[in-house]
């Protein structure tokens, strides 16, 4: 599928109001001047150049006053403009993506809980659209991926063994549906691990208003446990492939381009490339009545037309 990027966050502006404090609440402290989309945050900081390709990351805050523990850290992104709910992402079919790099400490701190990798809401922290979470399978190194569509559990059958210092990109392709005609497809580093189809992928079906006007307003990245260093959170909507316009059969332009190419010896290696549209050969007419008879007949050959 082809997708169009509509939102991206890799913390490029560095630390700001939401970071390096135990709690941040936009409603109480005002909008973060550098990250107005951050609604809430808990005990996180921005690490410069710490991502898999040199991006900045959001990580556990280790400063004075922090609990220095990954088990409750996270970020709540409000995907709307403070001045207008109309700017919420009313995406019906699309994809969300986030990259986490677990650490030895993040895997240990979350050993008894679970980590929302992406928890997506129709409203501000209520009416869940879908949830992808990672949680440990017992006390061993194996973790499970837990997937919900709306508030309905779908599966936790996929297991994996995260390695500290290794980056994992989680992608969720989705089609939202009020009926059971939606889908959720989950990928880890490009490999598909879930294909839930057809399923419900919706918020609160009792809210008045015509679907799909229900927007995506809030996304939790962590909060019940931060799986690791976070970067490259992205939201995409599906982009329909539009075929190229049909070429206009303009013989004059085609012939001119072809003649110029032939006269200059141009080819694909440089200069003017030949036109891809080859003109039709000139029409052939029946000569009868169209020629001019020679004024003096030729005694040795038939009449011909000039």
C-alpha cells in the first residue's frame, strides 16, 4: 500500500517544558512551546542523537526528583490543535509506527507490567480505537504482543525476545470500521506478526455523529511502562494511487521532437531524448484523379503522375 505521512515526532527540538520533570500536564502548565502536541508526560527526558539513525529519543528521566524507573514513564500525544477540534486526524485507513530501543533497565523495570507501544483513543484518553502492547511472559526473557481492536481483545499469541540495545519498529496498519469489517495488521521491523481481518476497529459506537467523523485525538506511548527509548512516532493515511494522465496525441509536437532528436543524434545517454510517441506514417491515397498528366506523352512508357 502507498501511504502519505501526516504527523511525525522524533523530538528534534530537544528538551522542553514536558521533559525533565516528574509530571507534566498541558491543562495545568500550558502548552509546551516546542511540542504543543504533548498532552501529558511522566518522568521522561530527550536524549540527543540517541536513536538508531542519530535521531533524538524520549527516555527515562534520571535527574534529581525522578523515580528513575521505566515502569510508569511515557508520553501522551494530543493529535489536535488546541484551538480547534476540527484539526483532529479523521483517518479511516492508515498506519501508525513507533521505534523503541529497549535497555537492560527498561526490560527489568517492566518485568511485572506491560508497555503500551501505541494506545489510540477517539477522545482524550477515553474510547479506545486500538491498542498494541508488549508485556513479559512470566519472568523469562520472552515477551508477548497484546492486540486489541476497540476494547475487544484480539490476540497475544505472538512472542519475541527483545534484546537490550536493539531497535524495534512496530507498525500497525488499520482500517477503522463500525461493523466487523476493519483490519489490524502488525509488523515488527517489517515482518508481519498479526493480520486481524475482519475485526471491529472503533471508538465508542454510542457517540452521536456519522462515522468516520470520529477522529483520532490521543495516542499513548508508554505510561503504564515505557518499553525503551522512543523515537520516530509517525502517523500515515492511505494514499490512493492516481494513474498518470493519458498523453495527448499531438502529431506536430511528436514529429518535431523526433526530428530534433534524429538531427542531433540525441539519445538516452544525453541531449534531447527521442519522443516516446512515434507518429503514424503519412496516409497513402489512391492516385486516381490526384496527379497532373504530363503535357507530352511518353511513347515508351505509360502515363505517370508527377
